[in-house]
C-alpha cells in the first residue's frame, strides 16, 4: 500500500515559473536547490507515516513543468542529476520511495520529439504551448518506455502518468511491457478524471488511476450536507477491480480546507483513511492550508505554495491537522488490508453516515461520521480505535 505525500516542486522551492510575470516573494534560501531543500522535510513526511514521496514535474521545462523540454534532464531550477540521486538515497534511508510525474501526452515545442514532427497535430485542451505527441508512432512509444526505465533505474518506485485520460489505453499497453520486464514491482498510476476506470486499467495495463469521482463525492457531500452522494460513490468504488489513488487535494484543485473548512477537512481525511485505495496527501493539506484555484494565468499559484526551508518555519495554527494526519495515517499503515477493502452502508441520513469496511480476509471496521458535531469514530471488534473531533 502506498501512502503518498504529494509535492509540486517548483512551487515548494519558489522557483520562477513565469519570468516576466512572477509576483511571488523571493525564495526562503536561494542557495539551496530543491532536492537539498526537500531532504529537510523527509523526517516530517516519515513521522506522518508516509512511505512515498510523490513529486510533481522535475524535468526540464519552459514554465510550469508540464511543458517538458527534456525528460532526461532535471530542471535546472530544481537542481542536477547528482542532487536527485543523493535525494533518492536520503529518502531510501528513511524507508521512503519516490514516485515521479511523467508528462507524455504533450510537450513543449522545443522538445526533441516536437522538433522532429512526431506530433498528432493537436494542442492539449486549447493550450497552444502544449503540443500533443503522436502516440501511434512507434518511436514515440519507444521514447516513453526509455524515459520510464531510465528513472526507474535511478531508484524511483513508480510513476504518476499525467493526462492519461487524453491518451488511448493501447498506448500504455505498448509502452509498459518492456519497462515491466526489468522493473516488475514498479507502480504506474494514470491521471483519470472521468470515464470507465476499470476498462482503462484493463486495456492499458496500468496498476491504478486517480479516483476523482471519490474526491468530488467527499467534499461535496460534506459541503452540501448530503451523505447520500458519498454512499452512492462508495458503492461504485466497490466495483473497482484495482486499488485507486485516492485524495482530497492536489496541484489542480481548490484546497479541501477552502472547500469545506477545517472541520470538513478533518472528516474528509477520516474517509480517505478508511476506504480502499492508496491515499495521496497534498502538501499543505496536512497543515490545513487554504488556497482557491482560479481559471486565469497564475490561477494555480494559490494551491502550489512555497514551503519554509524547515518544518519549524510553519505557522503554529496548522500543527493540529498534522497531528491528526499522523494518527489517521498510522491507523491506515497498521491495516494494509484496507487497500482492497469494500464498504457497506449501515446507517444513512443527510448528516449521519455509518459504514462497515470489510477486508479481503474478512477484516472489519465500522466508521461513524456525524456532520452536526463534526466528529467521527472508528470501531474494530467493538472497540473504538480512532476518534476525530474537529474544530468548528
């Protein structure tokens, strides 16, 4: 089971993303590169019972990381290959794996494949600077396989594959076999927002996809005081034939605490900690950070924040949420069977929801959620093993 701490590296270190338009403050310590900077946070992650560092784009790009120029080069704004290799060793010494973000649907015009004309002729979702690759071309597929293998050889644990929903599953069916031949335990997660999750995983050969349907059901059921939506989604979640990546926040969406407040965010964490999947915690959510995504240039900045050089630099008012994450993720780590569990409704009203969680070998929990008191309880064999009473 993967318990991920998801970072957006360029924001974390306060790299300049739009040189002519940047309004961000100066970096906390300009002499440090990202990988050295992040080493100061590895104990923070490990103490939260995280076992995997999930990094957003780290490869050479024009601006925000998703307009890749070279998949074999570390972005010079973040550091060097040698810095990355030292970071991998430091993470491993604490029992932490590393998952990288691979952007293979589209590239910048300066990318080698774009210069060679190996493009589909389309741009990605109207972004004229993101040119879509021709995934029917064998050279493109071989290139992707080579990139995946190169970084797995460097010691990473797996990949989050950006915009997988925009790529035919047959592309991954061609790309992955030669990679898995040498890295059979590597984890491959595709970014899927909608669609038939089971069919995509089956046809692509991926291990998992992102569970956006559950993400939406969690925050909107709490915001709208309608646990019927969450129950409906968890019933659908039971039908998945794989273990998805679950989350309540990432680099593309409004912060969970901005959506539903501190109390709602605490309940959302309890849900993610007790249902099937591989939870991914977006950096800052464990400190109850706020941030609203806006549809404009720079509209992602608020949800891709700068972190201080060391955890001691965080504001005092967020540490209660960190401690709650410690408790919930320790609870989760002690019960790896939850990765493939199913849920069953016991009691349901708009504001109260009790569900049973059933493991593959008959393991059982009972989870009780109460919106009116912003509280949750988890019972195992009749004994309360986790309790949440969030501030209101």
